[in-house]
C-alpha cells in the first residue's frame, strides 16, 4: 500500500506536468497555433486527471475509516491541485479570447 507521502508526490508531479502543458497551450494560442493548443490542453487534462484520481484515493481512504495524516506536504499538494484546476479554467478563457481576436483580425 502506498504511503500518503508517495501519493502526494504523485499528485504534485502529475499536476506540475499538467501546469507546464497548459501554460504551453496558452503560449501556442497566443501564436495562433490552435491545433497545438488543443493537443497541449489535452495532454494537460490527462496529467491533471492522474493527480485528481490520486487525490480521490486519499478521500476514499478517509471515507473508509483510514486516518489520513494531515501535513504541510498534503496542504501543498492540495494547493498545487487547486491552482492547476484554476489555471485550466483561465486557459480556456484565454484560448477563446485569442481565437476571437484572430477572427476579428480576419474581418
């Protein structure tokens, strides 16, 4: 069975990779490379889901009566998870805006 620390590090690693892909997707959208943008967002989503599923394990363990040890590492992990979730929402808005700006330039 994995320790809470191992699960935390899996989450941090996967959402860190997701964050990188999402930032790259925003950059690609800024350069009007929307095929690349979509590919990078999909990679980011896939990596984020890995972290989200690992986090769900912690919640399931606690619901099953296992004591999940509270620690600064867990707080940091959840902070990283939530910040990337927010970044995903903002990235979608930025990408939509970049598409709109490109369309308006073509008029």
